[in-house]
């Protein structure tokens, strides 16, 4: 039973393309696994152990949200959806790791197996598109929240496998992509073989998603810091070379980079840029409005869509009728959403968590690889994914936390052993 739930719970990372209902909110199929797991856990153990710090942070954010509801800056419906989702997924994945006796490596290997399958489907999807086999690449008939992205200008499909869109696919397998790059560049087997690593990297590149290429650049940078001196110069050249190649040959990336640069420099009006750049810019404008009004706690969990409607309306400078509301639910970026809904309190806690808990040195190579793999995924979540618990985010949150704790215990044990040996 435990093994089955391990796979079901971790499969949530890849099940964003299927929802069971759209009203009163989008109920993803993965939510049924979470609810079933929690019910069976309660029947088996009769109690729930919850991380104290997690509950304290959530309690403070809940109080802030309730105050904002009172002043009309948030609504009960928006707040309840987020607080319940965060609480249930946060508790469920915390308990999942406890049930598995904190064996983070075992759970990470399950994630990698599933990531390989999803990546293989992505390659099959691309191959089917190239030979004209529609059923092999168009899954819209049986995936309830899935988009067939238009082909690139050079006639290839932007792979999204069984996820909603290419950027979501890139985010879901980002940790696996880091592990794969580490395997190829260092020539040392830790989690994946060469064949599996190549499948994941190829499918990752076939997304033609800016996010995927950002992950690769982050991964190469992290590997550069840790790589042996004889390969240091080679990787140092590889990073800018890869960036130039992606910019030169991937039109979608070039459009986004140029649009962002032109908006920042003032060369182009923000209303004239591509939808992706406009989405980030307009949501950042909305978030700054909320942040300036309540810099410490924002307008509360779930409030960004309401703030968006209040600040962007016909007649305002940032209003653009053709794509109004683009990514307003999640703000298009976790960084922007945290700024809008939780202010400095939530944003600084998240940034502290991500950067303070990353493992930089460890005698256990696998712990360091897992930490850096999840770190790369967190960075792109901050940049482009604005949902708090979509695609099993809390699985990675608690994995990251327990990886850090396991490494700290290893260090403390080694220090004790060294002290005992020195006394002897």
C-alpha cells in the first residue's frame, strides 16, 4: 500500500493536464490521491504530525488574509481555495516523507522514474508530429486541461507530453534535467544511466521553452561551481555558447528576451510587446500596487486576481483588451504573487528557505545532487510559475527541507566521530 501511494502522490507532479471538474474550482485528479492518502493515514495512525514552523507561518498568513477580507482587499472564496490547498498538500507531502522514514533518496528515485516515462512520452509526441500521426501527439481528446501548442517556425512541435503546456512540462522535469546534465558532464552514475539522461535532456530541449533553457543555464552554472579544474574552462565556455545558440536559433526565446529588454530600456511600449512579456510586466505592476499599500503582508492569500481587476480596467494605461487577465490567477510568477499576496513576510521566508537550505558541501554526493536539482526548479518557479501547490510543489518543498536536515545530521555525526577519534 505504501509503495502504491508513493507513486500516486509523486505522480501529482506530472498530472496537471487532467482535471475532474472546473466548478466551483479546478479539481485536479491528483487531489483525489492526496485526500485518499490523508484519510488512510488517519485510519492507520489515528493522529497527524505537522511541522510546527509550517503551521505558524500559515497561521500568520491566514490572519493577514482575514484582515484584508474585512477591508475588502480579498474575498472568502479566493482565500479558502488557497489556504485549504496549501494546508492539505503541505501536510500530505510532509506525512509522505515521514511514512517513508525520511528516505528522501528513495522518493527522489521514484520521481526520476516517473520523469523518465513522461519525458519518453514527450519524445514520442515529437516523433508522432513529424510523421503526421495525430493521435500520437494530440492528446486533447482525453486530457481535460491540455493544450496543443502551435509548431515552431522551423516545423517542430513544442513538446508538453501529458502536461498542460511546454513551460509546465519544463518545470515538472527540471530536477530530472539537472540530474541528467550532471550525469552526462561528470560521467559518474548517481541516479540515472546515460540512456535515461539523454531521453530527459532531449525531451527537455524539445519544449523550446525559455524556462527549460533557463534551467539548463542554472544547472550548468551550479555544475561549474562544483566541477573539477580540468573541465572548468570547458564548462565556462559552454554556458555562454549555449545561451548564444538558444537566442540565435529559438525564435520564441529571442522574442521574449528582446521584448523584455526593450521594455526595460524603454524602446518599446509595454502594450506592444509579446503576450508573455506583457503578462509578467502587467502582473508585476498589479503586485507593486498591492505591495505599496501593504508592504509587510500584502493583500492576503488568493487576493491577486481581485487586485488585478481593481488595478487594470478599461481606460488605465496597462489595460490591453486582447489579452486582459492573462495569468492573473497565479500572477505568472511565484515571486510576483508572493510580493502581491504575502508582502515582505512571505517573500523573505521563501527566499531564505531556498537559498539558506541549499547544500553547498556534503560528503554524501547524492544529497548534494538532489538539493541542487530541486534548487534549480525553485528558481524557475519564482520566475514563471505562480501557483502555490500546483504540480506537487510541496513534495519538493519537504524533500528540500529533509535533504538539508539529513545532510546536517551527517555533518554533526562526522564531527562527533572526529572528536572521539582525536580524544582516543
